[in-house]
């Protein structure tokens, strides 16, 4: 069974061009495919870990964790680009660097809203 998005890419582009959408809403519209969402749910924390783990390793053990950084970064970013291949669009941060912050916030916020009963799984 193939995925049919609620809004086509053209509809999303028209809604974005019309304005009045928050960055969070635009991000949601550009990440409709469940496989794209799944790859981001896994990939975004891996990218975050690729930044935080080497810093932790440096302060905890005085070790330069470049191999871990490389592995975590490659897997995390690879999953996100794979997700956009499923979605059929370009990553949002290529158009606006603010999405480097919006993406993680979106996927942190989603389970919180679900737990509050304000979002369906």
C-alpha cells in the first residue's frame, strides 16, 4: 500500500507561499510521510548525540571521540536524507537554517503533545 499525503507538494508550496504559517506548521507539512517521520525520529537524536557525546568524552575522559562523531553523524544525517527520499522533497534546512532548531523541537514536542492527548499517534 502506497502512502498518499494529505497535502501534495504543490499544495504545501502554495500554503507556504501564502504565508500565515508558523515554522513548526511548515515543518509538519514537509514531513508527512510516516517513513520520513520515522527516519527523523531516529536520525535527529543521533545527530544530537554526535555533537554531545564527543564533548562529554572530552570532559569525562580527555578523549577525542572523532570516530564516534563520524559514525553518529553519518548514520543520523543519512537517515534524514533517506527520509526525504521517501517524502520526495528537499530537507527544510536547505531553504532556511532555522530548521536546524525547528526539527529537533518538532520531534521533542510531538510525544509531549501525544501524552497530553492533544495529538493522535
